[in-house]
C-alpha cells in the first residue's frame, strides 16, 4: 500500500470551523474522475482510495492534490472502513467515481457545512441522485430520486453491503439537501451487462450463504416480478425506451441471480 503526500487542499481556510473530506473509492475511474473531484474542490481534503487502477485514475487524483491510498479491493465494507480510518475531519462527502455534484447540491453543501454550523446532534444529510441510462436521465423506474446518505459525520455513520451494493446508515438525526448527485453508471450496454453479470454472481453467493433456494421456477418468478415492479409499479413506462430496456435488464438480473444459486454440479467438468 502506498500513500501520496497530504493534499494542498487540506490547508484551505475554513470559515465555519467545520472540516470536511471529499472521499472517492476508485478502480479504473478515469472517465469521470476529473469532474467528480472538481465538484468536491471546496473540501479541506480530497481522499482517493484506489484499488490498483491500470488507467490514469491515480494521475488524475494527484492532479487535484488528492491524497491517494492504493489498496487492493477487499469488498466495499472493508474498503470504506479503511478509508474512514484515514479521515480526520468532522464531515465526509462521499461520491462514486462516476458521479459529481450538480451546482445546486454543491451550494447546499457549502451552505450547510461551510457558512453555518450544522446542529451538533445531526448525523448526516440525505441527497438525491439523478442517473443517466440509454438516452435520458431516468425520472421513474425506481431510479429517481434515489435518496442516499452521502454527507455525514465520520463518527455517526454505519456502512453495510448487500452483494455488490453498499449503504451508509445514519446513527442519529438527519436532514435533507436540495440538488442532485449526477450519475453516469454505464458507458454502453456492454458495460451494463458486464456489471450485471458480476452483481448477479455476488447476489447469488450472498443468497446461497443465507440458505436461500434457487432453480428455474424461482428464477422465472423473480424475473417476472422484477419486470412488473420496474415497468409498472415504479412507472418505468414513463421513461420511454430507456424504462422498458431497464425493466428487461432488471428481469434478466433477477433470473440470473436465482439460477446461479443452484448451478454448482450442473456443468460439465
């Protein structure tokens, strides 16, 4: 594990006395990392924990004066815990490498943390995430407003994971901020399918560990339910072609997850 020099941003003047770190976990994240870190440039420090990228991720991070920790990926919970152990500010703003703050949310965070003192008992702030898929920013389909706890006190948050997905849970009262995290999760369908394949395997492994059953009937049932939920209940029909494609992809993911629970022993050696 290698760590770069402490960033120059850590020496910025702080108007309110509240200190904040911008945190990003990365792996080959050069596509949007420049925008991501630029949107966090008000932070006292930028911390990038990189899982041994082979592209320009680390170079881009250091160009933004981020402190970089290079560490092999052990899973989201352990990586976030390690990151938080290396943060010594009062607050954290956490983004994924394919996200950035829009100007409204950026100003909201500045107002909440920089220009006034947050309430002492406040654990964090919920924010909305707006994600792009196929040909539009999704407004339905369970994708928006996608409320997430991404602005929080370092000592008032619990991180957990289900399969490949992590979650921050507040340990105390919370509030909300206006504006959006802007999210571009996939370059194209091929990347979506690659991620879905990984997520389905991790989901199947997690369900198998809990003693859950799979099989064709369950896989078909969960796939159909998933499609109906995303396309009708979550109003994916209002997201046009993107909503339909997303619902089909969601059904395929559910089918794969429940098929894979019991795939051991069914393939030829």
